C-alpha cells in the first residue's frame, strides 16, 4: 500500500496529485461545445472534491463505477472559487490495495473527555422516558461495542451516500444536543 501524501482537506490550487479516492458519484454530462465529460465526486476521510474528466469521457464512464475505489491523477484547479480536480488518469483499484484508514473519519479529540461531554449533555434531558433510555445506553457495559457498531453503521451509510456525522468527531454530539433543545410536548 502506498503512503498517502495529500488528503482533500489540504489540497491547494496547482497541486499535481496521484491518490486513491472513493468515487461517491459520477455522471456523464455535455459541455457547451457539445463534447461529453464526466463529473465525479471523490471522497477521502477529510471530505469531498469535485473532479472532471474531459478526454474520452464516454469510454471511461463505462469503465468506472460509483462506490468503488480509484487511483486518480490530475491537477488541482480553482473554478468559481472552489477547488476541483482536472483528471488526467483514473483506474479502478481493489479495496485490498488501499489503506482503509484513509477513508474512515477519525477524531483528534480525547475520547474519554468527549464521552463525558456526551454524558453531561444527556443528563440535561428533562423527559423521564428519554432520559432513562439514554441512561441505559450510556451505562451499558457493552457501550464500546455499541459505539463500534453505530460507527460501522454510519460508515456503511456514507458508502450509500447518506451523509451522517460520526458520533465522536468534530460535529460533536448534534443528536443529543437536538434532543435537549426539543420543545416539550403538551
């Protein structure tokens, strides 16, 4: 496995890259000049980038699939204020050839401290039933396993292009915070 040099989050205009990505979506479009091109959304663990294939688009389109890994080479350009990748080559690669850690979101936060924050947020829930349910989840001896399965579920959903945030990543605990902020039913 090749060591990754650049992630989406640290790409800059003018970078020439060859990296592996998940093809999140693809569509065949037609440029103003009437030529076909491929519009791709490529993902790694840090985000997505729009990519374009201008040459041999109709041939290449049938050779690449969505939700698969690809090694992509090209030039990072800026278009309408956003970075995009002008693809010079693309080839499908097998999952055994990629480091899965390049595609799974992680956090740099202290997990124990973050979990304590989650517990503190959940402790402010006023509804007895909901508070009891949260307490059961948070006091369960199998919580690490539950969180692992939850994270795996989230990761699998991302592959299906349903975008959820990881429970313990930078978006913090959006779900419990929303519970706390829900108005009481009458």
